[in-house]
C-alpha cells in the first residue's frame, strides 16, 4: 500500500505539477486499491494573493508539525 501525501501551494509551479500528477491517477488501476493519494492545502499562501478554496489552517498546522518532526522541508518557514 502506498499513501502519498501532498502539501500543495496554489500558485507554485511544483504545486501545479503535483496537482496534475494527482489528476492523472484517475485511470490508474492501483487507485484506492494500493495507492491512496491525499492533498492537504495549506493556507499561508492566501495572504500573498493566492487564495486557495481548499486550504485550511488545520492543514497548515499539520505541515508545521511535520516540519518540527523533520519529515517535511517547508519553504515558507
């Protein structure tokens, strides 16, 4: 089983690539059998003019916890 977690940032090129990859999985036979993609949209980019309707302060806090544990590199600090 593969659980792939993404923390997209609306407006960032890498986020668009990640979202495109997630969308491409719709026809993958492993989807929801052995591959479980999830995306947690952080909200700290909203204040920079990139509002994301899927973003949540809870997801931002989740990312900060991952960073503190050394699991994620956070470009926003």
